[in-house]
C-alpha cells in the first residue's frame, strides 16, 4: 500500500477550512455592514479645533435634542467629493449636518468648502486623524447618525450615493427622525 504524504492532504484540508470560514461569514445578518462599537453608546468627543472662520463643532452640538448627521471627510478624497451634493441636499432639507475634516490641510479644506459649498452647520478639524480613530473611522467618507441625546444610532462607511445610500442610510435616518 502506498504511503500518503501529508503534503498531499494539506491543500484540500486548507481549502475546506477556508470555504467553511467564507460560508459562515456570508451567513451574517448583513455582511456589508461595518459594525461600530459605538452604536447605542454616547458619541466620542469631537475635535477641539475647527476651520477658521467657520462655526466650531462642539460636543454640545450632538446633544441638542435633534438628530445630527456627522460626516468625516477630506478634500483629497474622491468619494467625499462624490457624496458632497448629497450632503448639500440633506442640509437644504433642514437636517443638521456636521462635518469633521481629517488628515487634511486647513487651506485645502477651506478651499474645498468655498469652491463646492459648505453643507455643514459646524465643522471640526482633525489634521492628525486622532478623533477619527476615537470614532472608529477606517477611511473617508464615513457618516454617523447621532440621536438628540448624543447616542450613536448608525454608522455608514462609504459615500452617501446610489442604491446603498437609499436602502441602508436613508431608512436609518428616517427611523432616527421618527423617534425624535
């Protein structure tokens, strides 16, 4: 009888293990959803610095009794530019949209808001990305829905555009506004 080498068994076993992991991962409630440890928790602090000449975002702004949309953005970020018209639309509809600019230069951020329009009622400036880390932001843009008491209700990673925006972000926003 021929002896079977462990090297002959390893590839099929490794493949079966990976296939099992992938299958379990696909069975999650929403595999596209990035979980946030802050859901249902008080919002982390916002930057203490803002963009000069623009209203400064404060922690108190997240606890006014009104739902607030907090958007992390950067002037160098193409998806941020793609979602900018949607942020202006949300602002024009009377929603409270706050911005936190991160890993950016102040001059570039100011020019971007001057040239493309400023949808934010208040802005924080996080040039080193420390606040973004505190919020669990992985890459811009990321947007959070914060209840009037400062509780994080929803996290949305990616630009606020397309069917994903309509099917995931918009219903979460409507639910938050209805509970207000």
